[in-house]
């Protein structure tokens, strides 16, 4: 069956109206976060749903893509990301100034797997996909290893460790706690890399549910306890 142009336009208008109606009635929340924060944000979202019945859908996103998504009207009710990104979002009018909560610290650690190629150390390369420069950190630590391999990001470091490609590597604390095949050996000192600090805030695209309630939950004692258990430490 073929449709006239008028019919297609009518169908498109009806779909748009239906989409806006659904956005107005759903209580689900869309949260975009830095990839390394994903395990902690998911844990907090599950705790929030148990408490309120509201589903929190978490979308790990490369840090450099978070704000372009909002600029292009890709639905993000809340962002959980590094403070520098929230600062930029405030300057660009993508979030309301002064409404953020946090910060929380995601410590960098040297982690190890129970098995893996001995004498091999995996680190993230310096790239837009990673928030750290693994080789620079090792130089500052004066770490000596038999072989150092560079990979895309800390997610790739974790994959390399659990799949036997290396015995040790640089990871975020959240990533270690999310996988019982990994364990943290030592924390990376601040002198070797600046603290990685996250905040959370509602975006200008939030038009459904009550995103401020989830942001408030992250800042209250119950939410802070969930985040801490997943590797994010509240910073005074």
C-alpha cells in the first residue's frame, strides 16, 4: 500500500506527538556518564529504583561526546562526569549553574589479575578515549616492568588483564570493584596524576520524571554509601 505525501506528513506528525506524549508521561530517567563511572552509577540507579520505583537507564559515554550529545538534542536527563566537563556545560548553558552535586573521587590504582602474562603491564594510551596517560603515570612512579603495552582506555586494560594479556595494569577503583577477577594492589599517588573528580547535574533536556530527585539521592547518605561501595569516594 502506498501513502501520499500528505499521508506521510500526517503519520510523521502523529509519531512526533506520540513521542512527546511518551516523554511527558514516562518516569524513566536517562543518565549519561563517563565509562569508568558506569558501575557506580548503575548501582546507585538500582538502589534508587528499589526506593522509588523509577528506572534509571545508564549510558556510558566517551567524555568528549557528552556535551555534543546534549547540543544535538540527544536525550540526557542527567550527566555524571568530570568537574571540568560540568564547568564547560555551565558556560555553554547546557546545565543550570550551581545545581551540581558531588564531587566524588575515582581513584586510580595499579591492579592485578590472578592469571595473566607475567612481567607484562597494560596501560591506557594518551588519547581522546581515555582520561589518563598511562605511560606518563608509570614514568612518574618510576615503575619498572618487563614489558608495557598501551591500549585504548582503562576498559581495554581490564579486558587485557582478565583475558591473560597482562598480569598488572592501571585501572579506576570502580572498574576493579566491578570485577571479582581483579584486585587493587596500590593507589596511584596524586603526585603521579591529579585526582579524578566527578559531579552530577540535570541537563537542559530534562523534561520527564523527576531527575532532580535522583541527583539529590546521589548526594544523600544512602546514595553516598552506594557510590562508595562501588568505588566513588565523596570529597569534602
